[in-house]
């Protein structure tokens, strides 16, 4: 049984199409198809079957794709033991993160990795909650967020490590009437005009919760993904927005106020493939991410992630394995 064939089936299970596998692995679709035919011939069983214009895994193909995860995890564990024997994790660790979380996490992580044998490669990823899981196929660590729980949607089968619980506050101009209050209740904001985010983003879930709690449909005038743009527009007018506490600059023009009446926090989590979570260099970076988040939460008088979940990157990875 060729390990390369198992890995190919895993990639097909994760990415969904031959063309997507080809693009991710820098091959042509015909080369991927040829490797699939070779695997089927050597194993003597159909591994894929037609599905619309593409293919899907058969039961046999899915069994081997699941087995590929076990094989990759075992190999990664051996590598981790070898790194421990050499007493120094080395290698490149790729990290994709939503920009607002990357802003408060990555500077400390960068400092923590300086002078070590670990090289960091970053990607900023501003996507809907359900799209973060797919990024784990191409990155060692994916920093995602969710309004409902530490595990973002569509991350089944992946390791999920809670990183932070960040308050989501109501942003307004410093001269807005509500700025005089220490906090605002959901009943105080139903008549306002809002700047929101696209559907599927956690900040939009807060607006939906306000609507459910008050029975009132909010007046969302714009839907934007760039927090800096939202900040500028809110500071210049009378509209409100939901913005994250840790990275939103407040001062003479912009004010944040806690929202009461509904839960208004987002869970920031790290999402990893099980085999990559075993790598010692990845775990070292993950530990730095968790420490950075805890320090940020203390500075903003916010609750960090559950201390039991932050007891150490190695233990977290093993406990969250699925």
C-alpha cells in the first residue's frame, strides 16, 4: 500500500474535486487522475465513482482517506519525538488568521519565535466562519472565530484549541448620545442605523441575536468586512457597529460600549489537522499564540479562554484530537 495514494485520497476527501487537488499539489488534473487509476489498479478496488461532472470517494476510498489521517498523524508523532531527541524544534510553520485576531496575536508570537529554529509564514484570511476549516488543508495553524462555541462550523475531524474569548462591543462616535453610558442594552440600539458585516460572519450573529431578543429588525445600511473602514465611518457619523474590543482604537472620535441583554463575545480558536498538531514546531507556535491571547485579555480586563484549555499546547492537541 503506497502512502502517497493514501495522501491523495485524503486530499480528495478534504478538497472535493480532482481540479482542487491538482491546484493545491501543483500538478495537472490529468496527473492526479492517473495516480488515482494507478491506486485503484494496485489495490484492486474502485476508490472513486462519478458524481455529476466530477467524482466522489467510494466507501473503500473513504476508508483509506480516513486511514491516511492515522498514518500522517503517526509519522508526525515520530517526527515530534525526533525533534525532542534533538532538543530543538525546527522548520517552517504556516499560519492563517483572521486579520483582527492576527493583529493582537502575531506580534507577540513573532517575538517569541525570534532566534529559534522556527520560521513563520503568515496569511491573513477574512472569510466566513464556515470557511476557516478548509484552510487547515493548506496551513499548519488556522486562527478562526465563532460566536457560538470554541469549535467553528465545519471543523469536524480537526483539532480545535480555544485561544481567547473576546468581547464584541457596540462602536459609536465619541459624541453619540449612547457614548455617555457605561454600557448599552439591546433595547437601546434597535432604532439606530447600523454598519454590519456580510451574513455568515460572527459579528452579524450578534445583530441577529439583538433582533431575536427585541423582536425588532435592525436597520443595517452597509455590510463591510474591513474593520478600519467601519471604524472610520462610525466615527464620522451616527451609525453603530459591532467591533472587537482587543484591536479597536478608541479615543477622541470613536467609543466602545459593552452590550448587555445578550451574549456578545466571540471565541477565537486555533484549528489544525491532527497530524500537523503533533509537530513540535507547530506546538511551540501554538503555545505562543495561546500565551499572547492570555496577555491581551489581561490588558483589556477580559476573560481568557478556559484555563483548562490553556494548560499547554501539547496536552491541548492530544485532548482535542478527533
